[in-house]
């Protein structure tokens, strides 16, 4: 994991708005999915919002492992938990939060296509311009690479950054200062203390 990189915190309202834009794109394209498949874990919330906006009730998921906490990349993307339902002959929409390298989408698409659907398309909230593989739909394009932190990953990602600080900051304000300096992340004291408390709890349980 890089010791310093630019990050962007995305709010839940922004996720909701981007999911709506995504649903509008899909509808306007004429594609009418029968089932939405979320890529766990980041795709759960966007997929559910897209289902709501498209009036869809059939949603399931697969788990593609690619990144560990703190933006640490696995050697390769792979399907950890496969598809459990029958999608033969159906039009499928795969949804994830971000397309970073394209590896996750490639692995997910191959896995889903092997199950015999009629058609497969992919959709993400954020598409990074640096990715060699592009989703069929995206709500926002990230032209200059940065790490996107969604509401469901704030504790995991920021906790991972804190855990790898060397030397470890001595107090809450020192943590906040280091996060601003190394990652461009500005969170308040209460959230910082909450993350530190959760990190201590995880260590105690380990």
C-alpha cells in the first residue's frame, strides 16, 4: 500500500444521486435487465438503489476478492463466493461501486456468462479513466486517479491507513493531521475516535 495517495470521501447522498443517474442511463439505453447482480461488498448499496429506481425485485450477488482493507491489492481478482441462483436465459446487470483496474469486472463477467444468461451488462458508480476495461454504464468518471472511499468502507479503509502509519501517531489530533497530509482525508475528531475505538476492539478480539 502506498504511504501517501489522494483519496475522496463519497457521501451516502452522493451514492444515492449517482445510482439514480446510473438507472436513468440504463433505462435510456433500452436495456431492461431481469436480474441485478451486485459484486460484494461494494456493489450492494448501489445495486439496491438501482433496483429501486428501475422497479426491479430480483437481485442477488457474487463476491469477487480484489482489495484488502486499507487499499491493499490482492495478487489477482478471483470469485470467492460464486453465484447461487439460476440466471439461464435472463438479461443480467452486474453492479459495483467503482471500476479501478477492470479486473473485478472481467472476472465477474466471465463467471456470470458461464451461467448461461441471455445478455450481460456492467454498471458502476465511478469509472477511473486509467482502467483498461470499461463498464457499459458509469455515473461519474475519475480523470485523475484517486482512491474512492464510500460510506460502507470508511472505517475499513481509514482504519487500514492508520494501522500502516509509521511511526504511529500518538493521539487523535496527530492521526487527523497525518490523514490530511498523506491522504487528503479530513474527518472530525468524533469520527476519528470512533475508528480508533473500533480498531482497538478488533485487536482485542483477534
